[in-house]
């Protein structure tokens, strides 16, 4: 099929980037097994990077950002999917160098798509979006390593996309969550809306924990900051604890001694939500549609 549709397009002229709504045709989309009518996408930091030409995301302009999308299959040449199936697409090259979810249609390889779980609406799938997927992968890794229920946990960047979902989900799964945030005016939101047990300022964390190793304070953590915050968290884990690291808000490197690893058996778990096998993504989306179903997404 061919059809005209609207898309948000980032274009570059002499190093200056602009955004415009443009009309395109489905024949202009890249090759792929699935043509999907997009109903929702979510806004991610990587989309802002792509839209403004920051290095390392998008090589060629004009370009349509949007690293995730949910919608209905309009056309399929894959045996695994049929027309009318509702699917989630996230990660891989979508919205980076492949025309992304900020458009009414995308065409992608079938290996990038998962069927929308029955317990998850299209809107809530993208309310979670890539941030929710990343939070889910982090918590799944922590649960596989040592369990989540009846733990003391800490979540950094707790008012952000990944952080807010991580706080909600950990709390729902039975962990006592400390929300780490530089936004002290968000304490009521973090506790009453997200379910955090307590809130701590970044400055207080850095002042109160002695490195290279401190008294154990938490069993597990989800860290989107890295840098000095991650170094500090590693020093403050209980024996057998673990941190799932999935972001670099505070920098691309950190310092740590070997002591937390050889004296307490702690672990640093790296989380990738882009290139992981599609079955791993499918498992997380299925969880959000069933045992991890979150109430109150509209509030956040």
C-alpha cells in the first residue's frame, strides 16, 4: 500500500537544525517486513539528541526521530505478524537512522516488534516507553541476581522517566525504596504518588557515605546517574547487593575500589535496552501487562 502521512522532521542547513511537520508517503520509508500505523510514541533524551544533531545518534538528515512506537500493522510480509496486530517497537535503529515513531507510519523489520500484551493499552505502553522498558530490565536483572521482595533499595534520578517507573515498580514488588533526587520540592510526589519509603538528596548521599567501603545501607539499586553517585552507591551496599546501571547523567566514568566486590560479593549489572534480543524485551512488556501492571501512570 502507499499512503500519504504526516511526520515530524528534523532538518539541517549549514549546521542549524529545525523541526517541522511535513507530509511524506509510505513509499519513502525504508525497507522492512512490517508497515505500522503509529498511534503513540514517547519522548526520550535520545530523540532530543537526534532532533538537534548531537553526535553519535543520527548520521543523515532530514530525519524523523522517535525511538519507540506502538500501533497497528497496516501491511505485513512476515509469517509471524498479520494485518491488524497491535505491536510495540523500541530500540534497535528506530528513530536513530531509521525513520522513527514521531510519524503516522513506520516500516521496520519484524525482528524489532513484539505483540502488545492484552493487559497493556497502547497509551500505557508508551507512557512506559523506552524508559519503562529500561527500568523493567534493570529490576529483572536485580531480581534474577538476588531478589527484590523485602529488600532495601535506592533509585537515583528518581523523578525522571526511568527513575519514576523504577520507584513505582520496586515499591509494588515489596522493596523499601529510597528515592535519590536533587529536587527536594518533589518529596510528596516521590512518596505519595510513586510509593517511595524515603527521599534523599544527592548531596546528603555523597556526604554521608565513606569510601572505599561504608556500612551497608541498601541491598539493591537502580542508577541512571553514574559518576560520583555510582561510586558512592557501590561503597554502601550490603553483602550480596547489586546496582543496575543504565544511565550517565552524572558522567561517563566512575571510580571504585575492589573492596565492595571482594569483601561483600556485590555486583554491578549493566543494562542495555537497545540491542538486546527481542525475546528479552517481550518478557518485560508481558510483565507490564500482567504481574507488573502499574496503576496511576496518568499521574506521572
